C-alpha cells in the first residue's frame, strides 16, 4: 500500500506499508496474539466453510 499527495503538478509519495502476517491492518492478528497464537501458527485460508483439497499453506498448520 502506498499513499500519495498531489502538490500542484507534482505527485509526492508520502508513505508505504505492506499487508501480510502480523500487520496492523487486520484485527484478527491481535486476537490470535492474545490467545498465544502467532502468524507462524496460523495461516489464513480463502475458504473456511468447506475443507479444501489443498490448503493454501500446504497444510503445515493443520491439527490432526
């Protein structure tokens, strides 16, 4: 993510940041941290309502 500002004819980049495990833009990471679960212990999946044939993280964080 990057933010820009127009100053007349100039465009100035103000700041940038990344989205990913442990970032401050997803409150889920804070909730998991309170439960003692880090981003190394949990990988978000795109579909939670069905068990996918192949896990997005290769299944490294599947219990049982």
